[in-house]
C-alpha cells in the first residue's frame, strides 16, 4: 500500500521506517528542504540512524497527495489547520487521515479530528483515525517494543490501521471505540508531563513526581469526561500508559521543557533551544480555558498556566497548591 506522511519530523520519519518494515511504500512531505535532503540521503533528520533506501521525501505537497489516499498527519497541532487548508485546495479524492500528533487547539478547544472535519471537504474525507499511545520516537526508530492504540468512529477503519502498523517484531496496535478519550488523553498527558518536569527541575524528588503523575490522571479523567470521552480510556495505554512514559523520561521534550522551567529558564529561551514542538505548553493553555469555561477543577494545570503565562514563581505556585483545602482521596 502507498502511504503519504505529512511532516518529516522525529515521529513522522520514524513511522516511515515502520511502514517500510511492514511492506508498505511511503513518501514523506516536509517544508524544510534540509530535512527532505537528509531523508533522501537515508539519514533520519533528528536521530543518528540510517533509513532504508526506499523511505523518501519531497517538498511538493501535490506529489505527496498524488502518491496515496492515506495521509498520516505528523505535524504540530498549531500547524494542523493551516496544513489541512493547503491539502484541501489540492485534494480531489476520498482520503483517510491518520493523526499521530497529540494536542488540542487552544483558541477553539477543538481536537484534531474536529479540525479535519472542518477543513477537509466532506466528499474527500473518507475517514479519520488517531494512532496514539506511549511511544518515544527515539525507541521506535531502534525497533524497540512499543504498544499503540488505533481509534476511529469507524471500527473497520480502526482495525485496518491496526493491521497496517502492527508487526510481530516490535510494534503492536490495539483498537478503541473511544476516539474522544484517546485524543484527549494523548493531549492532556503532555501538560502533566511539563508539570512533572518542573518538579524535577526544582529538585522535589521521586515522591513529588509520583504524586504529580497520579493526581495528573485525575485531571486527565476530568477533561476526558467533560469533552465527551469515557473515563475508562484514561486507565489504558492512551492515558496512564502515555503519561508514565512522557512524565518521567528525559526523552520527553515536554518533561525536559518542564524541567527547565523548574530551573528558572524562561519559556521563550526554551522554545528557542528546542527543535521539536513542545505540545504540553499549548495544551496547558487550552486546558486552562476549558477549566474556566466548564468550571472543572484542574489545580495542577491552572498552576502551570500561572507559571508560564502569568510569570508566577514556581515555588509560589507550589505553595498555592499545597495550601488548598485538605480533602479525601476516596473515588
């Protein structure tokens, strides 16, 4: 099968190798000529690894659209809407969109599936799938064991993507009928990962990190339910699983960004030094507005918002959290 990848970053290029391993033909689109050149010279643009000769890239959007009617969206969520507008101008056939980025649009609180439905003409939108779960590209490119989840409103399409990506060597994909829960869990865990990193940057220790991860699950569940998903989904790979790997690893750019915030490094400097997108900071902004709109309690995310966007000192934000009314943890 021919599969087009929109975005030749760390994850998109890595999935290109996986699809090649599974016997598919891939073409990667990226606006960065240097990344495209590197891929076509058989080097990963972010990692020190050699790519299969058959994994190729282009800067031509028309070429990648003509190549296939299956499009993997592997671009930062802040760019999704503009990229989809460009695709919609060229696209002239029913196509399937598979999103592998994790985020929510702060201005609208829209999930990527909703943005796709708004920007792609209905006659050309055959289906949408989210492919998500605990997955560092740094490990998948080395073909280390990874489990993902494929979710769609269309169960047959979800199962088709499961088959396309699964192999018996290192990648196993499950399916879920909770598209909202899978999308939201993957997005909100990035926000919690930033907070976990900030605690590490402050030197608060492993006890604090365990507390942040555990209470973070509660905040993820609240958002999942508010947005119409199933709370049970947050207990699986797209919730707890993804949070564990993102909120406790130096491979996580959200965790490392939070760590720098805890060390007192300005957010603008962190953005300037980071080559890859820090989705968690955008998600913190989105979740702060969601909490206000729906009157839902998200104390850690609100504290993180005050640190990042209102310049509240980290230690003062921590003090505010600890001085909240004492309560039971009964569920």
